[in-house]
C-alpha cells in the first residue's frame, strides 16, 4: 500500500473511532422502564416509560416514612420496580404481608402470589385499600378483584395496561 493512501485510511479510521468515543450513552432514566425523577412541580415521582417513550407517573412520593425521605423512597422503589420488570415478574401489582407488615408487591400472574416486594406501607395502612385507592383516583390498569382465602378482596393491577399508556397519575 502506498504511504499516502495508508495515511488517508489511518486518518479516516482514527476519526471514525474517536467519533464513537464521544457519543455518550443514554442517561439511566432514558434506558430504564421504571425510574425516579422530580416532577415539574418538584415532587419525587416513580415513573414508567410506556411503549411510545412517554413518562407515566406511577407513584408520587410526598411523605417521609421513618428515616426515608421522599427522594430515597422514590429511588429505592423505582429500582425495585425496574428489577422486577427486568426479571419478568412485574406483570401485576398486588398486595400482601411480609414480616407481619402490609406491602405492595409484584406478581408474575393474575391471581398469583407476591413475587417481589415493591414497597412497604405504614403500619396503619391496609395494602388492599391502598391499591383500591390507586384505582379509584384514576389508575385504570386493574383487572377483576379476586377474593382471597381470608375473604378480603385481592386486587391485581395489570402493569401492561400502564405501559400501553392507559393509566393516570397515582399518589402515595
């Protein structure tokens, strides 16, 4: 190969490689389906990114719980949502009891048990009523209510409906 042609190829290759190095990867929020961000009015919010990349608010974190600030709760719970989603077990959101405390959790199938803890509720809160409140305020991703063994209502929220953009804002 002639020295002049070799230098042109070498220069073009160097420019091409350096342009790849300057392209920054997407931010964490852009790469994840569930993530934590401040809303336009400054409230820490767990969001889901739906099929057309629109941010859907799932939970607005407005109160401290023990030593956990809304920001910490938002970040930790959003991470749990993302983890359950990546494992393929966040098909439904439902309620349960873990270590004697009411929890909201992921379920892989309708009517199935909790597969992964999403967040714990204050000790005086009933998990099924929290899910019912999510539905009542406009979260339209619910399936039929199942009756559990202890005769209480078991609510399953279909998360695929959320990701298809049919849910409204939720507060907790």
